[in-house]
């Protein structure tokens, strides 16, 4: 009987895993719960949807991120190829037009004859093997509980940063200028210079600004890290 690889999660990792297995001639069943069951962060039912930054990290070959991207390209990876087709100016980073990127990935996955996409939530770790679980930090509560029971361990909470959006019409382009980031890449970033007084006013407005309320799904659980004291004679040991 022909074996199948089961992949849970249609994000970046799940889509790439499904594609690579299919490239090797293996049938794949890819489970994605959206759009029937969604998360507070997702907006669409597209595969490989980017819910935070539209940057996939550095593409420079002197970074670990850049080397990984190059290795994926050499191995016939799907996501990096599509990302380069929908790349936006971002210096040395590989940033994409997020909707066009995820829609392109979705078309490729759905059209592959060896990949079957099942749009339903997987609530328990299934018995089928081989199995790839690639659900990431937005795993549904039911599957997360199942994984916790299976591994007999608690998982960490996931917090994301809030990225402010600045309306271009509010920028004084007679003072702002385009430049590179850290002197690397092209002049892809808009810089808004401030003098000392302007910076202090900005800082004051920032720390006294109205705070956004937490969402109902945000659990205020915090983790503290105690710095370790490194003794001189312990270096290199």
C-alpha cells in the first residue's frame, strides 16, 4: 500500500514540508483548519499567510538566515522562490508583498497532484505515520492540549510585538530621507531625523501614550530571567 505523509498546519513550515515531500514522489495530506476555524491573528484562509512582519529575515550569506534561504533554494524550496518573485525593497532583508506571496503559495500547493489539502481542525495528535506537526505558536487550543499530554510538558506562551503603522501623509518629506539600514543594501528605508528636543518630546509622548487593552485571548503570564554570573576562569570551559 502506498504510504502518505500527513502534515498538520498550512503555515510556512507546513507548506514547505508538504511541497518537499511531494517533490520526492510521496503523497501528502495537508491539514489546515482555516478558514473554518481561524485564529485572532489570521485574516484569510490562504496557506503560508504572514500574520506579523512581512520580512522573512536577512538574505545576506554572512548570516545564518541568509545561508538557510540559499540552502532551501538549492534544494528546490517553494517558499523562497515565491518570496523572491514578490519581494519588496528592504535592504538586505527578504520582505514580500504578503497577500500576493501567500496566494501564490496556495495556488502551488492546491495544484500539486500529490498534495491533498483538508480544511479541518485537527484536535488530537493522529495515529497516522509518518506525521509532521507544523502548527507553530497559533496552534488551536485542543491540539495544543493534546500535544501537552503527549509530551507530558507545558508549552511556553507566545507574545508578539505591536508594529505601529505610520500614515505616509503625516510624514514631512522635505525633512525625511531615504537611506540604507545600518549602511547595508539599498536606500530602501525612510528615515525621519530628530534633534534632541524633538526626540525627548517623542519619548515622552511614547511612554505616556494611551495603552491598547489586551485581547480576551491574551493571558498575562510573564517569565523572568535571572542573569548568570560568569566567572573569569569559567570562560571557554
